[in-house]
C-alpha cells in the first residue's frame, strides 16, 4: 500500500506531462517575443551593452561583465539583428517560467499548480518586459528564480550538496547585477532565522560560498584596480533616482509592476504558507529581508520582481489543494473566473509592454504609456543626421572631424550604426567609455550631441548650431526633448586631459 507521502507526490507520468506543459507555455512566450522584438529599434540601454560588448573586460562602470559578454556572442552570431540580439533575453525569461513551474512541482503541486505559477509569471509586467529588451535585469531575474528553486530542492531533500548549485547561481548573479547582494542578505538571514541554520556547520554551505566568490573574483579584482568605480556610479544613480522621484511608490509597484494584479492573492498565500511551514520558512525570509532592505534604502519598486516567482509557486500549490477540496462545479467555476481574469489582465499588460503593432492603435497606445518603447525610436535618424552634418562641412574640416556625445545612448548609436555612414568612433565621457580615453590625435572639429547650447558654449570654442536630433514619427523621448540640438564646435576650452577629467559623467 502506498504511503501518504507517495500519494501526495506527483507520479512520473504526471511529472512528464507537467514538464511538457511548462515547455509549451515557455514556447508560446518565446514565439510571441520573437515575432514582436524586431518591430521598433534599439533601446538606449541596449546600445550601451552593444558598445561594451565590443570592448570586453572583467568589469564595466555600470554593471558586471556577464551581460556584455553574452551580447558579444549574440553580436558575433546575428550581427545587428534586433531579434537575434534579444534572443538570450527571451530564452532567460522562458527558462524562468519553466523553473517557476518546476518549483511548484517540488513543493508538491500537480499540473494545475505548475500551470498557474508559470502563467502568472509569464503574464506579470516586469517578467514580460524582460523578454522585450537585452537588459542585465533579465539575467538577474533568472538567477534569483534559480536560487529559489535550488533552495527548495535543498530544503526538500535535505541534501547539503545543493549549496553548490546555490553558490554557482549566486556567483553568476554577482557577475550580472550588484543588487543581488540584497537577495544574498535574504539567503543568509533565512539560514540564521530558520531551521536551515544547521547548514552553518556544513562544508557544503561554505563550499557554495567559496564557489560564488570564485566566480565573482575577476570582477572584484577589476573593481580594486579601478578604485571601486561602480560603487561611486551606483551612489550617483541612486541619488538621481531618489531626487527624481523614481523610488516613490515602492510598495505600490510590488503589485503594479512586479506581479500580475490578479495573481497577487497567490503571492500573499505563498508568503503565508512559507512562514507557517518550518521546512520552507527560509524562503519567506528570502522575500521579506530584501523587501525591507530595498524599502529602507529607497530602492526602485521593480528591484523585487524576481522574488515573486517563488511566492507564486507556493501560492499556486496552496490554491490547487484548496480548490480540489471544493465540489466539482464550484471548482471549475472558480478556475474559469481566475484564469479569465488573469488572461484579461495579462492582455492589458501585453498591450502596454509588447510592440504588438508596427502601426495602428495598439502601437499608439503602447508608445503613449511605455517610456521604454519610446526610447527605441529615432537612433538611426540621429546617426543619419550626424552624417549629413559631417558631409556639409568643408573638406578640410571633414578630414579632422570627431563626434563627441553626451550620453551612452548616443555613444552606442554612433559606434554601432555609424560605420554604415563612415562616421568615426564616438568620443564619450560617460561610464566605461570615459575609461577608454580620447583619441591620441584629438580632432580639430567636433560634432557635439547631448549638450545644451549653454553647456556647449562653456565646454567648447566656436560652437554653431548645425542640426536637430529628432524623429520623423514625432515621438517624444529623451533625445528629441532634451538633446535635440546638434552643434559643430572647435576644440574644448580646456586642454584635453583637463577636459576629460572635468567632464567625466555617470548615466
């Protein structure tokens, strides 16, 4: 006779069916992104990753090295293909969806729980966005989800070897985005505050820590060589975000950005279940500690998005057990209402986030409400305008012309799209481009982007307005509204070494 535990565990056939269903959901999500990711253009952040991908190092001012390294692979394989360059992001999001479903499986869920958790993640705003662009936050999201999954496996099996898998995922997280330190605090706090504290005496626990530090070591040494420049960058960005109000509404964003609104009860149920379960209580602290730290530090709301899949997995398991105790008609009715509402909310989120149409009402709706999509418009036109200004100069000026840019979006656009117009590499003082320095033979004539008239006159001699940066579609974004003027100037007022030190910028 089967034991109670065996009766509750999914059979091999159920597991295979559940896995195939999860792969099917991930395949649909992948197909949607592949069909829509080529609709607009590069985002300014993607242009920075592309630029850094051409100058690989063990670290960059704005982030660790993993994301530019992956972009270099995409660049080598696909060239400047939007769909190709975003492929790793799509695959990372699909993997996070599957792993969330597998978490529900490990927590005792059957197919309903697995499907519910996977779809809830797939139709949440931030995870959906992560498949639309090549961003370091996409891979950071995947590492958080994998860490949670490995933790579930650790606590369920009580096999301490899972600490090695956790250590590898943590190391890759540190190699991707420094904010994972807050999740690490949750892991360590969860160990101390739960029965998992017994692993403090395990060599596997310390082995996992050693693995994470070993993976992170090259970037740490790079930071030492560069006087922890990324720490100063993050300080600057944090002060800017707080000053501009980007950190406002942190708690509101937990349900407006991090998770599908209809799935919020599942996340709350998952948190309660983790808190009440002695075996899995560590995962509750892995959510609550980062939440408190980000709130106190005035972090942006979306920083917590990757912590919700584990709550949704546990909440889906609890929900499955609850509805299965109901009469069949009541169960079917509740499931139909829930999935209809989840899909309706998901459809609205898709309309906001995905570039569903190249033209038409859905495009206008998305561009009106989604600032990230607006930042994908106009880069090729900007490069074409710069090339036209260069061509309008006298031949003697063209021979010694350089293009000096004020932000990393302009830098990446000139560097990646400029060669088609025979433009020289950009001169940039922003982030890692500043570390690369200025040309050994500085140009005598500069086409200057990203500076206001007042700032251009202060920095350079003989500045003349030469053109405007915008887009033929009339889309208002950062470039068209705040960096519209393009100047032709002579040399900087300061000697180049002094100019370079004074105008270093973080962005």
